[in-house]
C-alpha cells in the first residue's frame, strides 16, 4: 500500500529538528533513509497533530484498541467528514495493514494523513487555477 504524502513547512521543520537535520545538512544514504523512516512512522504529522489525533481515537475506541467500520464512520462524522458507509469501508480497507477489518491507532493516523492529502490536493488545484474568490477558497 503506498505511503507517500506531502509535508507542509511546519511539519517538515519539526521533523527535521527532531531528527537533527538542518537545511545545510549533508546526509549520508543511511541518514537520509533513517529520516524517511522517521517521517513515515509519524505519517508526517507534528507531535501536536499526532497527539490530538490519538486523543480523538482513544475517545471513540473500544477497549481492545480496534475500531469497527461503523465506529470509524461515527468518528469521521464527529470530525466533520461526510461519508457513506461504503466510502468508510473503502477507506478502512485502504489503511487496514493487518487486514482484520478494523482500525487500530496506527491505521487511524494513516487515514488522517490520507484525509489531509485529499484536502491538500483540493487546495493545490484552487491555488494553481488562481481562483481567489471567497467561494473558491472556502470550498
């Protein structure tokens, strides 16, 4: 399953700082590889973002730290996402790395990254078209 994502400046700066990488760092292959693994393990989120997502997950999660699809739908709805059951099922399947049909905290963080990537894609399209009207920016 692909794990690519975009890093915003704040995310990149925090992740670089936490890993001892500076703008003028010369990285060996091993150091560059370690940085990529470090970023991927955090799904590109800052510590605050990750902590907030995990707090939300814990609030909605059952005792076994696994969340069934309908619970994921409730959580996404609470966060303001409007999804059909079929769409949530597809999202769960996309991030269900252990293929057990439920979502754990790691898979949830990946889902949040995918949701962020969708938003960033829309924002990029608006920016590239230079549609700066109020309605275009707030969509």
